[in-house]
């Protein structure tokens, strides 16, 4: 009766050992990267612990949101809403967003009381706020320590736009630019990585740099008619 040769396990054992060795090397590399990140996060001249500590809180919240998305808690897009009413007698625009309120007003020379910024100014503020927030999110995600962060946005708006002789001047704010002031112990390459990631993921920045389609309608109060 012929005998069956025992299976050659030498090759399989070698492959398994190589995989285990590579996995251990990868774990070692990860531990090394984590040590470097922690060292960078913990050391900097005159750090401002408030912002740096906040980035750790932000990172934890970001990871929790991602875990919730993976678990299927997000089922579709959110419908965002804002409503503005003109106040009687003053004309002040009261913006309501969820339980928040923002006042928008005109300067005194345009029948206003200067109780709040004008709409174009609010738009610049929204861009600077969104850029600031995304810088915080991405810095937390990329483990880039920040000790201070400030975003300044500027734009031109010509009140003569559309009038005779100024037909080609845009009526909207234009020549928009922003400057980010950062204090960080991170190197230039990492700050560039942060900046590129922010521009790729900032919702309001991308809203402004990409064409949009807006629909509108007018409804007469007390009537089902639309104009």
C-alpha cells in the first residue's frame, strides 16, 4: 500500500513568520509615529494650552462622528434652513438659524442704525469662520498642533457697480482673498499639507469657488398664489 508523504509545512511556516514579522514592524512604526506625534504635540516654545487642548477634544469628537457614520446612524443629507425678517420701523434684518439670531443692518447714511454687519460683510465672516473651523478639524485629524489661529478675509465691493460707466463692475463682493495666521511648532511641509486639505474640504470655500444653481419663488401672504 503506497504511503502518502506528509505535507511540507516548512514553506507555510516561513510565510507565516514573515507576515508576523512584517505586522510587528508595522506596529512598531505606528508606535514610533505616535511617539513623534505626542512629542510634537507636547513641546513648543510658549505653547497656548487652551487651543492645543481643544484640538484633542475636537479629534475625539471627529473620531466619534466617523464611528457613528460607519455604524449607519447617518441616513441622508441634512436640510439647512435660515429665515430673515425685516423688523418694523427699523428695517433691521433679523436672521434666525435654529435657536440662534444674528442682526444685519445698514449704516446710518443708508437708513440704518449700524446694529449689525451688512450682508456682504456677513458673507466674508461666514467664509472666515468656516475656514477657521476646517483648519481646526483638519489639524486635529492630521495631529498638527496649533497654538493660535486667525483667518482674515478681504474683498472689494463698489457701490457704483451697474451704473452708467460701471456696467462691467460686479455688484457682488469680488477679488476675495484670505490670510491665515498660525502659530505652530509643525514644519512648513505639514502646514502646506494642512492648507491643501482645508481648501479641499471647506464647505463654504468650495461653495464660493464653484458655480451654484439657486431657485427662488415669491408667495403673497394670505394667498396660495406664487408670483
